[in-house]
């Protein structure tokens, strides 16, 4: 017999009408595609379907093949707006401000001037960063493409304006975000998805950090750490600047292998032990012994983060893509760190409650890391609304891609 809640949900879904989105995540160890139906007026997000393919090797041919096999399963892909969220080894998104000085400050800014200002800002930033990005992505500099750019705001002589046309100014500061990715990946994406359907291309961790800063309404510095099977990626947000900070080789596999060596078991069994401990299904004496062992291994992870924080003592939000031991968030563990910093888990409630959205989905759907999916989607909410400047900016994107 159907429960009342199930009947209520079925009726709700039947009459739910919203915009269709597909969030494509190409990450360290998987490709995940999540279909959403969104009512912005009612502030409701319904997760319709979810597809997942594990990835053993994060190479462009492998991930494109996985993505292609998933997209074949989606009927009428053209009716969806696409959000493409990429691993830090595949893309870099940077939020920045570029100051420019006008040679003729007493002249009124017209359309041609605005076009020239945006062109200068985009090119200067792209030229300044593409070498560094090529090293990060491990590709040739010539293969770094500007795949997405958004004008986030403009200041004239230090004052914010919605549209600079018609004003005089000596200095112009352009705030924007740029996503740079590799030629091979973007060529493959364009062969699978119509470019006019792609609403946003972003680096996953940077999108998380930006959405989190908006949800928390803070300009204070904080870090986000994405914990993968064999790697940890660190992102930093401070005063509206957001970017990939650094990373180090430590992840789920290191934790499981360390515990497997200690207990003389295989890594799969070690994972089960962590699960049992997290669910408090072990004896108190074993819990104390196990926590001491965990402390030693997690200390390696904490030291890796501490070494990248510099002299700051900010909040570090952890986003594990596996079942991390809850002890990592305990005051007891944090009190034993060589470099003190505060640790907090990332929760979907942080963004859903702050944004006021209700998220609905069938619990049988196995959505990996819901925070990652939602933050990539919510990044659309913060896209600039000035269509004229966005149009000018995207014309430059086409020049730098071709």
C-alpha cells in the first residue's frame, strides 16, 4: 500500500512545471549527469534523474567517452539548459578585477569605448593567466582556451555603475569571472552539446566557494577542500575573489590503505570498519583505539592543508567525496593540529536554506555529493543580468576559442 507521503509526492510531481536543467560534472573519479526541473518562482528544485560513470583515469578521451554514453540515454537533450562543472585538472575559473586607465577621461564613454574596455580587460587577464593555467592543466599554452567569461560589474573612478555608457571617467575597473579549459576537451564537448544550450562552464570547486560566499554573505577569507580518492584540492575565497589555491596527494585511498596495513585487512574491509565506526556500531573500547589510529593518519591530511594556509587561521570547509570519519570535525582532533584552523563540513542546508529553495528527489536516486551538484546549479543565480555587456564579452570568447 502506498503511504500518504508517497501519494502526495507523486501528485506534486505530476503538477510540477519548471525549467529543465542538466548538470554535467566531470570530476576526479567520475562523470555524473543530473537532470533537474526547477521552478524559480516557487523556489523548488526537483531532481528528476541521475546518471553516473566511474572514471579510473582522468583523461580527456576517457571522460568524453563516458559522457557520450550517458548523454545517449537522455531523451530530447536539446530541451535542457546545460551547466558544465569541471575538475580542477580540466579547467580553471578565476574571479578577478582588472583596472584600466582611459587615455581621454573627459570624453563620454560610448558603445565603442565600452566594447574596447571589455576587450582590453578580457585580453589582459587571459594573457596574464594562460601560462600559469597551462602548467596547472598540464597542456601547451596555445591549447588554453577561454571557454566562459562573465562581466560581474564595472566601477568608474571607484563607483559602481550598472551601465557605463554616457559617463565620463579616468579609471575603469572591470570585475569578471573567466573559465579557461583545454582545446581538446572543449572541442569534444562542442561535438556532444550544442553551444547555445550551455548556460555556464565552471570549475567545480570555485563554483562551490563562490556560492558558499554568497550564501554566507561574507567577504571574510575561507577555504574549501574537496577530498577525492587520491587527491585533495584547495580553493580560497576572499573579498569577492575566488580561485583554486593548491592541492596535495592525499585522499580516501591513503586513509583506507593506512588502516588496512594497521589491521592487516584489505582496503574494502577498512572502509567497512570506518562505516561501522561512523554509525557507532562498535564497542567503546574499540572506538577509542580506532580513533587514536585515525588521529595519526588524519594528522597527515591536516598537515597538508595547514601547510597551504600560510599565516592565516581561517575556516576550512571540507567536502569529502567519500564517507569521511566524523572525528575529523571534532574539537578533540582540531585541538591536536600542528597549525590550528577551524574545520566545518559542507552541508546542502547551507545553500538551500540561505537561498530559500526546497529540494525534492526520490531517495532511490544515488546522487553523489549533492552539494557539488546544487552549487554548480546555483552559480547560475549569480550570473550578471546585463545582457549587453555579456554579449560583448562572449564575442571575445568566440575570438579566443577559434
